[in-house]
């Protein structure tokens, strides 16, 4: 059982490590990351079902030695895979900030994840085998093995995110995790250790293993620094630092310094054009702005530009990751660093949306300098709910401004959809919205209906009235007349249309992300574009309801013969698909509400894995009901429990949104995930009871069920992350998961009646 816990610890810690490295390499597009995660599950499932022909000479003690070597190989693959992910962008000829194509990334992922994924699945299948090759094999059972593997995964989630990833760089963490995996497996599986020293080994095992791992951290950190600098492609890397929120990198190219987070450029200094365009067009829409809030990239120059307006008395800048501000203090030129000592400037370390929801301050202008909604995490800053929140924090006549990628002379259908969604959402929250054309379309929404304007001649007069001519380099008459000419403004407005409320972008139905995904696929994965656009035209909820109704009717009308074996597989597949879908949907809902998922994700995931282990373990202790021998413990009751938890989650979301406080939200979501994990683990445990395993008539039914569980998880990763949440929304996805489990429960029960 201890070996299963070590396997769970190594597999999930490796998964979380590789996920963070992939986030830095491919900067967070859910479709790419969902695809990579599906690749990971595919290889693990493949390893679990590969034919295993162990030579006779490896039986007995030699078999344990063989398993011992497998664990050492798994430990060595942790830093090796981490290193492979780091060099992926260079194999794909990518530079920092460049969005990769989907299919090259997936092909690379197939090669990178194959060794670790297959070996972890192979080891689990090896542990499922009953025989002298596994110590105390007579005490092993599929539910208990699954429970201990889940318990090790829960421990990995807490240790990695709460300890390792917060204090060590990722490659250093990989080396430490490899040492921990090798050390614990050595003490648990070493066949040479006599049983009488078991208590002594148990007492010293954690101390010796952790000490050896920490000793390796220092040389690994030196290797990572050299590796980071040698692999960086643009300019000279000055610093790269892992934080609870990602990887913050600072690079110098000639006279400019650029700051990156997870490979995405945050801001460049000096970049006067971007700083002026992000500040002055909005501030000129207010007669006398005094208080300004900047969400994102404040140190990039926007603060200095805001302070040029004579009426501005205070500027508040919100940054989530303190490492961004620390890097700015260290590497920005002296003139740019002066904002940190300016008494009119206040920095807030918080999520921008959460800060707005909690502050009592009111502002004359809110400037949002964030990337477009290419991820579900960014989508929450472009929803109707956020626009209304921003409007509620403005003084009378206040303005709210942000920009999205656009074009001066050509705007296609997909880009038009994105711009239209932004304009429609703003119009639902503000009485007047002004759009300014360019390479980026700037939206300026105001609570005033008279003063805002897009006429460049009026803006030029206001610049003159405030005495800003000598302070501006790009916001000059010739620039504004050409950039915001009447013909260009008319063209832009002709490509932006008002959308009906059902097409507005919302917190829990991220249609802006979906539209951005279609635009992204047109550029980097053209083969997906037609399919995604086709899905957009299907009424998702009626189609889903119709499918479930037809499937349920078919089950009720026809009793399937010889269904007992397939029913077990269906139950386990449904548990895997539902479990991962519930976990991903809950994580998205948490990110939408609180914006600190990167920091708190480990505890929520650990809650799910702990519940998974408890559910599987509890089913192992249930005695079979005394009914005829042809019957056995049926997992349909656990499927109904999963359906109930999914439905309750959909109804609980409004209450969680109303509370919207991480102190309450984090334990609530952790408990929600634990309950979901318990139900799904119970399905696996009941399905893998000996009475059910005998029905499968397989050589290693425990490993086969584990593979089916992974295939279900793979399905959930692809469908939930990329399709269900954008099209159905969070509440619709929870309802869909409930319907799936009701269907599976009906199918399993109908199959039993057909025996």
C-alpha cells in the first residue's frame, strides 16, 4: 500500500510540475493545456493496459527488485521531462510571447510525456497484480490500492504548491521531487531490509529522504540559472523567478527591458507609445480626473503618464504577483522607478477584480491594461458582471478604459464578434461607450453621456487646455488625426454590432473566451476553426437534453443481454469523466470568483484527491449485500450521489458568488471537490470489488479499470476545458455532469436487470 502512495505522490507532483512548466512554455491557452493534459492521460492509460510478460527469473524477490528499479526510473524521469518541456519552445522555434500552433505542441507533447506517463501507468498495473512479486500481495485489493494512490496524490498537491513551488524554482523542485520519490521507494521496496528493522526504517525514512533531497536543491538551482540564461532567445535574461502565481522573467534587449509572466510580455520600458495610448485618451474624457486606478502593468509607464495631468492627485495600481513589482524595482531605470517613492502613488498586491469588489474607494478613471480574453482566467475581466462592478466604483463622470487587438483597415468575422461582445457588455453597464480605432481598438466607457468623445480635434483642444503638449511625444495632432480619422472610426463602428443578452459574455458563460478561441484557431489551428464555429451554431442545452432523453429511453425500452461486464466499465468511465469535469469546472468557478487560482489550486485539488481516496477506501469495507451470487455491489448508487453533488453545485454557485470572500470560498470549494472526489472514488471502489472484477474475465482487471478511469478523465479534460464550460457555462456544465451520471446509473441498473 505504501508503494501505491509513493506512486500517487510521484505521478501528481510530476503532473503539477509539468503543468506549470507547460503554462510558462505555452502561456495558458486552455485548448493547448487541455490537449497536453489529455496526452498525459492517454499515455498513462496506455501504460496501464500494455501486455506485461514478466520472465520467471524475476518472480519472488527479483520481482520486487524489478518494481524497485521502475520507481527509480520514474524518479529520474521527473527532471528529465521537466527539462524536455523547457526546450520544447526552442524545438518549435518559438520566442517568448509567441503563441504556438496547436498540432506541433500536441505532437511534441506526445513525445515528451510518453516515458513518464507510460511508466506510471505500468507501475500501477504492476501493483495490481497478485503474486509473489508484490510484498503482502494477498492483502492488496483494487479499491484499497486506488485509495492509497489517491492519498499520495493529495499529499503531493499540498507539498508542491504550499512548499516547493513557493520557495524553489521549478527545475530545482523537479530534482527535489525525484530525490523524494527515489528515497521513499527505496525504503518501502528494498528487499534486502529485514522485517525486524521496519519500525527503525519508518522512523528515519522521512528524515533521511528529505535531507538528501534538500542537499540536491543547491546544485540544481545553479544548473537552472545557467539553463535559463542559455535557453533564452530574446536579448539577455536578467532574472527568472518562480512564484505562487507563475514564472516572472526580466530580459534586456538593447535599451529596453521587458517583463514576462509565464512567457507572456507584461510591459516594456521604455515604451512611451503604449503608455500614452493606455492613459491619455481615457483621462481626456473626464473634465478633471483626480483619482485613477490602474489594473495591470502600472510600472510600465502608465503611472507617469497619468501624473502629467494637473488635476490628478492619486494613482492606485493593482498587481497580483509581488514578484512583478520586485523585478520592476530592481531593473527599471531610475526615472521609471521614481513612481515607487511618489506619495501620490499607492500599490496594491491583489487581484484587480477582487480589489474592486472589496474597496470603498471611488475613482474618476479606471484603466485596465490586461491581455485579451484568450483564456478563461482573463475572461472574467471582460464580462458584463465585471463591467457593472467597474461602473459602480466610478465617481459621476468617471471613465473605464481597455483595449483589444484590432486592425485599421480589415476586421474579419471572428474579430468582429470579439469587439461586438466587448461593446455590448459595456453598453449594458455604461450609458455611453466611445471606440477609437488602431492596431488595438480602445474602448472608453463613461457614466457621463455628454463629455466623452472620439473626435480627435476635441481631444487636441483638451490637451492644449491642460498644458500637456510638451509632455507628450505621440499624442500629437498629426498622430490623432491620422489614427482616429472620421473614416476609420466609421469603418470600426460598422464592424461592431449590438448583441442580444443571450450572447453577452458573462462570468459563468465565457463566450468572449470562446470567440477568442475561434480567432486563435483560425491563426494557429485552421483545421479546428470550422468545427468550433459549427459548435457555436448548435443550441447546446437543448441538444444535450435531447441526447440524454433519447439515451435514457433506449435503456428503458431495451434490456441489454450480457451487460454486467460492460456496465462496470461504463460506471468507471463515467466516474473518471465526471470527476475531472467537476474538478475543472470548480477550479474555473473559483478563478472567476476570486482570481487567485494559481495560488490556491493545490488545496482544492488536494481536497478532490483526498475525497477520491476516502471514497475508494470506504467501498472496500462494505460487505456485499446477501442476495443471490449473480448479484454484487452495484455502483449505481454512487453514480446517483455524483449526480446529486453536481446538481447541488449548480445551485450553490449563486450563494458562493454572493459571499465572494477567499476566506470562505477556499474551504467551501475544497469541501465541494472533496465531496465530488468521494462520490467518484466510491464508484471506482464498488466497481472494482472482487465480485465485479470476476465478471470482467481479464488477466489484470484492476489495471484495466484504472485505464478506463483515465480514459474517462481524458474525455473530461478535452470536453470540459475546451467545450462544455464556454458553451454551456459553469452551471450548465454542472447540470450536464449530473445528467451524464443519471444516464450511467440507469444503464448500469438496466444491465443488471437484464442478467
